[in-house]
């Protein structure tokens, strides 16, 4: 292979590594903290390989500059060594690509499973949990990123409510988060007293989170807590807020939010997830 051909192949390899790392990471649908860390580690490794490839390019350039003054056999030996290194880098990149794809698949499988469970809870007539006596918030069993739902309901859901809510959910399920935000906002404006309104407000914040608009995600969950303080979606909203704060790099605020969640709703699934996250922060 000539010098120019080797350089072209090397550039193609680096470009492929970037594409390989970026595609599956962008396909991560949800905010599973462990999965994101694994993908970030793989991305870091790809960046390291890219730096190695850049170093090899510089070495090839040096070889070309010194080609006239070096013996042919020594030059060929150096080129063969570079070819071996390129093959090794290609193998490592393939392994990293496989690992990233595995993480993305686990995220998709988790989403499908939780989405199916949520559909059952969100159907009209689903099992309800009355508010605690004295107006205290009921302990919920939801989890923040893709929680199991326990909607506190005291009235039947009308056909119009069901249709509007399901239409918004369909936008979220296909990954059209901006469309889901608009649809859920329309639902809350049209049916502010609906038993599904707190959950719709939660999904507004969750959709902002998936768009990586963490400030709006926090604001949306704060609105849920303020407008529907007795909703069983409050624990989920708090955990989603903490996730957004972590993404913004505000670890002290995230810790405070999770500690408050555990204190207020100690028996909820959201509180259990918050405990695990706090343990990892220490």
C-alpha cells in the first residue's frame, strides 16, 4: 500500500470510529444512569484511539519526509509496523462498537418493558390509590426516568381525556419528544382537573429531559409539585429533577433533592433509586 493510500485508509478509520461512537450513543432513549456512564466510557476509549491514529499520521508524514535518506528495508519495516498498529486499532474499535450497541439494546429493552407496564396503568379504570388522610402526600411506587405509574384517581376518565392523553403518549413513544411536550401541555390546559393531568405534567418534564433541556425539565417537574402536591407522581418528579441536576453538574442540588425525596416518600420506588444513586455519589 502506498503512503497516500495508507493515509486515506487511516482517515477513513478515524472517521468511522467517530460515527460508530456517536450513532448508538445518540440512540440511547432514556436516562438510565449506568447505561450513560458505560457509553461515556466507550466514547472516551474511542477518543483515545483517535488520538493514537493522529499520532500515527504524524509518523507517516515524518517517514515520507525522511524517505529519501532512509534505507528501503528500514522504511518498509516501519510501514509494516504501522499497518499492524492500524489493524489493532480497527479491532479495538469493533469491540467498542459492539459494547456500545449492547448498552443501547439494553436501554431499548428496558424502555419497551416499562412502556408496556405503563400502558396498563394509564388505561381508564386502572387501579387507583386514594390520597392519604389529612391531605398528606400519598407514598408512590413510581421511578423517575421511566416509572411505574400509580395514578391517584377519584373520578372516571372521559373518552375525550383518554384520546387526548393517548395521542400525546404516542408521540413520546415514537421519540417525538417535542411533539409530546406540545400534546401534553395541550392536555393539561384542556383537562387541568383530570386525574391524568399530573402524569401528563410529569411526561412534559421527562420529554424535556430526553431532549437534554434539563432546565426546562426541572421547571416542569417543579410545576407538577406545586400544582399537584398530593399526586403520586411527585416522587417521580423529584427523581427526574435530581437526574437533571446531575446532568447540569449541580451535584449538591441533586443530593439535596434526593435526600428530600427519601425523607418524604421513603417507601416509594423513586426513593429506592435515589438511595442507590446517593451511594454511588459518595
